C-alpha cells in the first residue's frame, strides 16, 4: 500500500475512472498530453462504486454532521482528495462532544501531496478535481482540466460551500494548469476556493473559456479563508457568467469573484490579486466583468471596530484588466462592502458596461439606465455602517486608488426604440466613456472616488460633473498602450421571457494581436508617485516582474518601462541555435572572430531575451562574398508576431544593416532566424544587434 509522500507514476494512456485520493501521495501523470482521466461516471455501476468507496471513509457521517451531502452535490469528480477531518456529535450548527476523525489520512507536510501531469475531462457533476476536506499542502500543477461540469466548480473546487465548518484545506497551491471550457452550476466555472481554504496560492494558470451560472466564471473565492490568500500572474481570459432569473448574488464576477454570501457575514479574509491578465470576461447579468468583490468585511470589523489593522484587506495590484463586459456597473472592477481596498498600478482599459441586466431597468421602464464601466463602488450596507467605531466610521467603499491607468471604459444602455422596437445598445448620452462612480452619486456634491496620479479618460465626470483635479494630480491623455482594441458588441433579447432576458455577445474572443503594455514615449512613464503606494505591498515589481521604478519615478499603470541596453549576439555566442552544417567563412570583415556560411535550407538563429520591454532597432552584420545569395529571408519574431525581411549579402558587408524596429517584452526569448538559400549560392550568419 502507498505511504504518505510516495510517488505514484501513472503511465500514458486513458483511464476511465473517478480517482479517490485519501492519502498525501504524489500522483504523477506522464504529461497532460499523455495521461488522461475520463471522469464521466457512466455506467451507473461505476457511479455506485465511487459512492461505495467514499462511504468507506465515513462520508455518510460527515454529510449527517454538515446537514448537507457534498458527495452528492459535487458527485464523482475526476479526482476527489480528502485527508483527515474532524466532526463532533450533533451537527455543524450545534456541535457537541469530542472530535471524531473522518475521511482519510492526515495531510500535514508540505511536498507530500501532488496531482501533476494529467488531462482530466468528462466529469458530469463534480468537476475536474474536488479537494473536499483535510487536503493541507496539496499541490495541483501542470494539468489540463477541460470539459468538466461541477456544482461547486467545473475545474477545481476546494472545500465545501456554505456550511460554517472548518474543512481544513490550508496552504493549497494551484499552479501552471490550463483550466478551460468547464462549467459550474452553483459555483465557479474555473476554480472555487470555498471557506477555510486558508493561505492558498493560485498562480501562473491559464483559466479560459469557462462558464458559471453562479459567481466567478474564472475564479470564485467564497466565504472566509484566513491568512494571506494570493491570486497572481494568471491569464484569466474569456470566461462567462450568466444567470437568467433575477436572483440576488448570482451572475457576478466574470473573471474573479471575491465575496461572502450575505452582507454582515463572516467576510472573506485577506486576498491579493497581483499581476494577472484579466481580459475579455463577461458578467452578462451582474457586476464586475473583470473583478467583483462583495461583503469582504463584516465580522472582522465587528470583532475589532476600533482597530482597522485587523480588518481584512483586498489588494488589487499590477493587473491588466481590459476588454471585460458587465450587464451592471463595474465592467473593470466592482466593490461593495469592502472597507480596506487598494487598487494600485493597474491598467484598466476598454471595459464595457452594457446595462442590459434586468436590474439596470427601473420598474416599468423599457430602456435601461446607463451605468459606470471602469471602477464602481457602493455605499456601505446599513449592517456594516452600524458596526464601525465612530472614529473609523465611513459611508461608502473608498479604495486607495493610485498610479492606475483607467482609460476608455465605455458605458452603454439598452434603447427600446432601436431595431424596430426590439431594442439595442447605444452609448451613454452623458458620455460614452465613464471610468469611475460610487453607485447612487448623481451630482458633483455626492460622494466620489479619489484617484491619485492616475491617467483617466476625462477630468470632469460625464454624469456627475465632478472634477478629478488638473494635472499633475491626475492626467487626461491617451496612455499609449502598444496595441489596444475595442470590443465589438451585439445584444439579443428574448421577448417572451422575464428576468435577465438580454444576452450580450462580443468579438474578438481570442487574444489575437493586442498588447496593453505602454510604448516608449507614453505619458505614463515616470509620471507616477511611489510614495503613494502602501509600504507593505510588493509594488517594487510590475506586471512582468520587472523592477519598479526604472527611472526617476514609477510609471503609471501595470507596466514599468525598463532601461534598455544594447545587446549584440555574435555567431559564436551562447544565445544561438543552428540547424544543418554551418562552416567558418573566409570572407573579410566579420563582426568579431569570424562568420559562418551554409546553403540548402540550413537555419541559424540568434536568441534575444531582453531585460527591458520596449521597441528595439534591430540590425544584422554579414560578410560579402561573390557566391552570396541576393534575396535571403530573415524572420524576426517579436511581440506582434513574425516579420520577414529579405537581404542581399553581395553588398553592405562588414557593417550594421537595419532590419526594422520591433517591440520585445522583457523575459521572453525571441529568435531572429536566417534561412540559407539553395546552392550554389551561399548564406552568411554573423551577428545581430538590438538597441
């Protein structure tokens, strides 16, 4: 029998089973392209065998204690994980007596439990992976989790929803996975972190194309998880939330949802959202196309009303939040009942609020009311306002809002008179771009957010008339993103249905050619103020993990333009690669010791890995020779794709020859490749310069 920490290597192949992992072992597939777990629990005897298996570990006792059955609600995932957990006599609402161990073996040591190197598909109700309870230190990495459906989450769910019981899933790491095309019916489409998932880390995953009928199509953090919970450096792309009925707290957070179920409840614990690309997500019937946070604070304030150092923090830093869409306010970010939030060094650009959810229509109206697109916050709930100490009392969510680009966020509404009375989308008549609003503020005398050292679309709020302050308080100029785009929006209405009966479609739904870094010469460069950043945060690096600041001051937004240095790669350098035979050339005037030559399709590549993002003039040095070819292709791979330049090596030898200016991103390796031509001609490879 396997022991704690044992390595179990699973050979390549397809396994039609629902795995039960009840010990802290390292379950190692042979790679996501080789080892496949099909979690479809058919035929029925396979499903019954799964229930029989989990029941051996006192699953019935746990369900009776919880007054709900997670093993039926989130039934038969591709892999279920549980370690030792404790219940008592009575039930979760009225526990009594000594602890009673249930489920599996203790998970107590970091590095002992792992799920790595699998494709997991086909689960019908439990999602790809379900870490139910006691799965401390579980590491889920390098998996392709796709085409699963789950109640708690379609991709990965941790913990049990809404039970008020410590499921003891601490220090879980979800890293380097592709979580795509999954569906969540009562939870996230991609990843769900339910209560008691303390000190989790979700990093460097691709979370794309997932759908949720509840909250958090990409990621859902639900309930209180203590410690420091971190969501960083993920790509959260083109996920969708939609719920047809008008149901409170469903359909929120197309990319990420952080929240409790009710105002005045437990809150959420501390969450940091750092350095993510959050793009093209849709909350079609709710708030927060990119990020929605709700009821983050309550019990923490109740316990220490006069000590805000113990209140939960929500930190949103270094993210690129772009091209997201919401049916209600806050297509970029929406915050409600959040008392200690920081929004710093984010690029929040080209998000669209369509105002097409049912709650965007006043009673009896056939056209909706336009709502804010960029960042929306709300007045605090009455419950929250009553528990502040008078010295710390506040009336609305007012995050620290510093060093952000908040630009081109469009506000639309549904106009019933369009398309022959069917209706359609039209820009907000007060102003097509609406970046900031506290919900309910209608005049310049009402409450407003306080951006500092931000780039905004306009100085004067288009709806309230509020003045956000002349430069240098904030700036109102195109930030100069490398390659931004606007969504193309369409809406469709089901006339004979109530509720959220307008759906929104948009293009593009792939990354394609776009880049929200800033260009050299951007007004954002050196225009920020590092002294405004909280001292307790990791804002000394940017979205790309480059050092901030690079110049006299920090740049505004998620990207920090680096200080470029000239790089020359010679044919003898380590950063080269060749295919075919390349021989030393006797031609005169090489860049350094020599050049090399070849023919008949051999290739030579210079591999450029810049330390700073930016536009680089790219030049090539070659040697002339009578046999040199006169039309040789040079392929330059760059951030925008691959460009091909044809060169004549019978002229201009022994000097630098300009190939073009291209944008390269720091830390990424880009090849410049020359392809030798057919004999008897020859092709030279010598040196390439980037400056």
